C-alpha cells in the first residue's frame, strides 16, 4: 500500500528569524498491537514511532510516537527561518522503513 | 492506641500527596494505575518536582471520537539558547499504554508548540510535561470525557 503524505508550509519565503509553520499528514494505520481480528488473533503492532524534521540539514523538531497517536498521524509544528534549504520530513516505521516528504524554504 | 508509620509507609504517603497536589488532584486515584504512568512521568522529570504552569494544554472537554482527539501543547518559553524547552512528554493516564508521545524542541524550533491527534481509550486525565534546558519541569493536565473509546475493539 503506497503511503501518501501531505505537507504544507504556511509560507515558502521568510525573513531570517521569522517562524514558519509546518502541517503534515501521513496516511498510516498506526496499528497499536492492542487490537484483535475477528478470529481473536492479535493484530501485530506496526506504527510510525519517530518523526524528524530538518531544515537545510539541521534538525528543527522531532517526536517519538507511541500507540496513542491517532491513525493517519497529523502534526503541526514550527521552525525558525535561519537559512534557505530543503525542509525534510521523515517518519520511521517500526519495521525500519521510512516515509519522506520534502518542501523548501527560502530565507532572506 | 498509637499509630506509627514506618519510614517506607510515610514516604509512600508523602509521595502520593505530593503527586496529587502537584498534578492538581483533590483526591488520590481510587484504583492504583497499573499502566505505569506515574513512573513514566517521574522518569521524565528526572527527580525534579513538576511545577504547574507555563504549559498550555489544549484538549476538548468532551471527545466524541476517542480514536482521534485533537491536542495542542504550547509552552511559554523564549526558545533562546539560554532558555528553551528541550522535551515535552504527553501522558494518557487511563490508556493501556500511557505514553502518547515525546516531542523534542530546540532554539531552532522557534516555538515550543505542537498539534497532533491522539487516541484515548476512556474518560481520563491527560498530562503534558515540559522539560527546560536548565532541567526545570513544568506540567499541565486536563480531564477529557470520552464518549466512544479509541483503542479499538
């Protein structure tokens, strides 16, 4: 199943020192490992347990997710505009795979 | 009849009262939580006593869908090198697993603010604890009434 990610920055250009807001939504079941299927078997845990955002290669925000993060995790956070560059969002799955999305910020 | 407490009993009661007072509860929880949320908070606080304040925890009073409850945490901090939030822990006291998420901030974040959506299995107290670069710890909590539990069947 292909994962779809939506990323939106509240602006694509910012002056140095201004705050940029990021909203991101990734489609993922975030299976907790606490649910059972119709036969009574436990559905194994499989969720995105880590989120990292870097801007121009430097980490600006990150998070550790646990079972109580809702399916199709949504996140909204901010970063301080320092230098122009790629805004890279990475989600890490329990199985080690990653989902990556990218945007760009121009800082003057 | 004299009633004496041994040291351990006194310490347990004292810690309980401290926890209850710090977390703003008027009564100690009737059922001992077996999900380990108190240890989780204590570990995060690193021995410091969390202080009420500076943390704004935004949650609906009533969540009609426990599977997706919007939450916003904002911490009052200049987010400078000298004074900033390093981590924010969110705990759902009544969930099977109390750890909801831990958010990591730095001066590069600009603001210690985050929104997401969480799962709440039942009506419960949700806690947000913020740790500063100087080790000080701040706390806020909110009671959320959950009409339809979000932990799945």
